[in-house]
């Protein structure tokens, strides 16, 4: 399970056996949601926040923090997904401590 970011206590990661569409999970305490990235001609055209089967979704403020983070770091997340799953490279973990405005 490659951990790629931590943001305000939310752990952002991939499961090692992921599948398309490109997506990332956000976990805080016992809550978990995911963000799916839809890409056309190399550009992110849509990001959908979804529930994870069998898990309670991120609550209110944490869900909003996750959404803001995903939008701000979308390109880096997709790049890390490609590096890990396509190029089979290790990805660097980053802890982001400043709130995105």
C-alpha cells in the first residue's frame, strides 16, 4: 500500500493491487473515501469523489479537506499513480502541513 501524501491527518494512498480508472484513497480514522480521475488526451477532465465499499465515507470537514487536496494536487497524484503502476517506480511520500486555501 504505497502512501503518497498525508494532509491534515488524512492519509492518501493507493492499494497495491489497484485498477483503472486512476484513483486514490483518503483515510482518516475509520473513514475512507476515494477520488477517481477521468483523463482524456492526457488532461484530467473530471474528478469524482466516491464511497469505498464496506467503509464509512470521510465525514463533513475531512471530506471537504480531501476534495480540496485532490483538486489542488491532481496532476501530482496522477503522476505518482503512473510512476507506481505503469513505470514500476517507487513513489515518494509527502506530508503536507499547510491548509490549502
